[in-house]
């Protein structure tokens, strides 16, 4: 049963992420890297970003353990109390967004032209209208996660992206003007409402017969300190790329859109490889930690935790190195195939490829960071993870204050922030744990092959000469570039496979 649930979850997660990338592809085809694309990217992402930073992650951290100890009737009572608070908070925030839309627009889009101020204000109004539904969707997603309803959980994202892709395809052959922004804003509100309908239907299907109301008063909700730490732990990782994207807007019109597309080149392998490995390793690491803490308990003993951590770390690191090699060699052709359609121009595609190559190096510290955060959560030391991400955010803001707002500079600032956060997180685990849990030889082998790939690509030039051009058809040159990209990734993966048994054990687990 657990294997089937895991495969279904993985399939739906993959479909959700792929459809999210196709949404960006449709957006690039309809609006390219224009100033209007900057505005619409902010409009489409702001409601769910605010929900994720302020509520969604914190809801999972706080409510899932609570629901595990409650009856179905108590769970519903807790959910209703939180839902009303979320809705009132979201309504207040939405009103504030509408009232302060002009200064908020200047903050989120510092590089927008004066002629588009009206479009920015309208976009923020549409985002504010979608915010209450986005907040409530975060709560219902947490409840679906508690119920282990993976179809309902990941299917909700498919609903949103499907509606928005349909609207973008409709707009692709029309003028990329402010009227198009109004149409897409209406589609955004319709998408978040349809997502709520989907989630509500799934929750009703899961609900059993109503229980009698409890005689005793319900237990109070957790205090503000718990909510604050949970929100910081979930929200700071989401804030880093969002802040970097906002800073990129200061470089001029279209820079925000180009940075957003470049980050998508990095985000897909990050979510589907590195973060997925960390999530799947969490139960094994938690179980091994429990066995280690209980000397009399069953299991392999104190080495169980070290074995679980080493296997997960080698797998995440090897996948990160392989993905980085693929981007270093094939960023131009990948950018072309994903974003080189419709109104996208050649210079913007070149920027996306260059910025994607720079961001590829950030996959390595993020692999280390993902496993370190998993360990800190297992050991009950999440405050160190919050501090690590806070320092990374501070470094990024410092780069912006120093005027480093070009896309490539911001990618390297993000890389430096992730490296600093990874160092701090592993330092919090202790030197003894690091010596036991980090297999240097098996991490060094794929890294050396990655460095060789990077030097070779720099010496002879990336596949296809490093030129990204608008896509028309998949020709022989693009096929050769994709083959070179795949061979680079396979060479790195082979180095990890033959360097020791950890990667093979991780894949067999």
C-alpha cells in the first residue's frame, strides 16, 4: 500500500511540476520577456507565494501533528477555527494590497515603466482577489496531506495550471497589452476558485458520518511562537528566489521575466531530484534516529542513522551534480525548447541560458542543505535551519543593496547564500556527526567529473556553440545538443555509481 501511494504521489508530483513548466512556456510564448510579462508573472505567483510564506508551510508543520492526536470531529473543529482566522486575515491583507497597490507595485517591480503603472495596479488587485482562496487552499491542502489523499493534493495544482495554460494559449495569438492582463487576471481568480472546488470535493469524499459535538471545550490553538517559527521555517526558502527575482526587475524591463525563466531551469531538477530525495529519506532517517536513541530497541543499532544519511546524501549529491552538468552543457538548447516560442527573442534566450548555467552551481549546496534541514528537523533543531536561511536571505539583500542586480550576479548571490546556509546547517549538527555522515570519497568522484565537464564546456564551448535561438523545429543540431547534455549527466552519475556502494544501496532501498 505504501509503495503504491509513493508511486502515485511521485507521478502526480511530476505531472504537477511539468505542467507548471508548461505554464511558463505558454507565458513565454504569449508575452516573451517583455515588461508586460514582468507584470503578469508577479500577478500569477503572488497569491500562492504569500499563502506559502504566511500560512501553507506553517499549517503543515503545526496542524499535522495536532490532527494525528485528534478524532475526526476534533479535526474538523480545528480546521474550521483556523479557516475563519485565515479568511479574515486574508481579507484584511487583500484590502491593504488594494489600498497600497502603487507603493507595493514599486516595491515588487522597481524597473517597470511609468506607462505600465496602471497594469501593475490592476495586476495587484487581481492578486488580492485571489488571495483568500489561495489561503484557504493552503489549509485544505494540509488536511488532504493528513488524509494521505495524493490525488486531491497534487491534482489541485493540475487544476490551477490547466486553467492558466488554457488562458495563455488563448492569448498567444492576440496583442500582449493591458487588456490581455485583465483576461489573465480573471483566469487566475477562476483557477483558484476551481482549485477550492476540487479540494472541497475530495475532502467531502473523505469525510465520514458526522460526530456528535464534544462536551468539553476544544483545546486552544498553538501559541504565536510556534506559528512564527513554523512560518519562518517554511517561508524563508520560498523568499529567496522571490526576492532575487524582484531585485532583477531593477535591471530593466523584461529582466524579471528572464530571471524567472532561468530559475525554472534550476527549479525543476531541484524539486524533482534533490528535494524529493530529502523528502523520501525523511521517514528512514527518523526511524533510524529513533532506533539509535533507544539502545534496547530493534534494528541495526547506532550505525543505522549514519547509513541512512550517507545513502540519501550520496544520491541527492550525485543527482545535483548530474543536473548541473546537464545545464552547463545544454542550457542553450533546454532554454530554446522550453521558452523559445512565440514572442520570445534571441537575446533574452541567451540571457536565460547564461543565468541558468550560473544557477546550476547552486544545486550542489542545496543538496547539502536539503539533507541538513531534514536532519535538523529529525533532531528537533529547526531553529538552526531558520537561522541558516535567514543568513542566506541577508546575503542576497546585501547583494541587492550593493547594486548587484544583473541576473547572473543574483544567481551567484543565491549560490553563495545557499552555500553559507549549508555550512551553518551542517555546523549545527556537530563535527562528529559530519565525520560520520559525509562520505567524502563518494561525494568527490561526481564533483570531479562535473568540474571536468565544466572545463571541457568552457574550452570547446557548450553544445551548439552556446547559442540559444527561438525554436521552430527539433532539428539535427538540437538533437546533438540534447545528446551531449544527456552524456554529461550520465558521466557524472556513473562516477557516483562506481565510486562506492552508497549510491547503489540508495537506489535499491
